[in-house]
C-alpha cells in the first residue's frame, strides 16, 4: 500500500517541476524598447517683483564706517571734519575646554566621585591592564551604574568608565581641576576630583 502512494507522489512532483520549467515566470528579465518620454508643455516665465539694493545697517554696538555710501535718494554729505572713531575689536571667543594632555598616566589613581544627587564615593583607576582596558574599582557608590565600574580607558582626551560586559558607564573630560562628564544611561552629571 505504501508503493502506490509513493509512486503517485513522485509522479506529481515530476509533473510540477516540468510545469514550472514551461512557465514564463522563471524566464530571465525581458528587454523592452524604451518607451518614448512624454513631451513637457512649455510654461511662460513668471515676472518677479522689483529688486532693490541698499547697504545693510551695521550690527548693534558697531559704529557705521565713515565712508559708507549714502542711502538711495539722499544727497552725499561732506565728510566730517572731526576725528574718526574706530570701534574696539571684539574679544575672541573663549578657548575650548582643555584636553588631558598627560594621557593615561595623568588620570591613574584614586578619585572622589560626586554624582548629580551629591552622593560621594571612591573610584580608583589602575594602570593594571585588563584585556584591552585597564582595571578600575568603585567603592561605596550608591549609584548602581557607577558601583559596577570595573574597567576604564583613555581615548581622544576622554576617560571612559566600563561595566562588566563592556557597556560604557560614563564618559569624562578633564576640566575644573578634575574630570567632568555624565553617566551614560541616565545622562546625570558626574565629577571626579582628587
């Protein structure tokens, strides 16, 4: 009884495969001649509004230059006979925050950590290698993310504190006599001072 059903199944499979070979769905992509693109209607140009030109007013706090052209329609006045006042130069922008120039060795040691809630704990950054990072310990930290710190690294002027498994717990930059930054998950401020 098993033989007739097996042979029937084989005949059905053979018929289906031959039918699929005869189908045009399995043929390769057909090449068609490109259809002519519809021509676009030309539209007459729209007239624009009148354009006027006038000098811009000086920025606030800066005197107008004495040789500025008069506004349109006004007659040119004689140059002033008195002394010319020159504006004071504007102070340059503040420099970016300093980057730790000493590298890894400048941040190795014991630090007092203070998070955004004001809680304090001790974080020690060791020079002992731990795979491709360095060992770190955190003691007495009420913040769970900071308490789990087990490694650290110094890259591009920033100190990265890592938890087991390689997730970044915090990123810190040198500033204000210590290291300042934020916890990664919460974004809360974090400061490390000696």
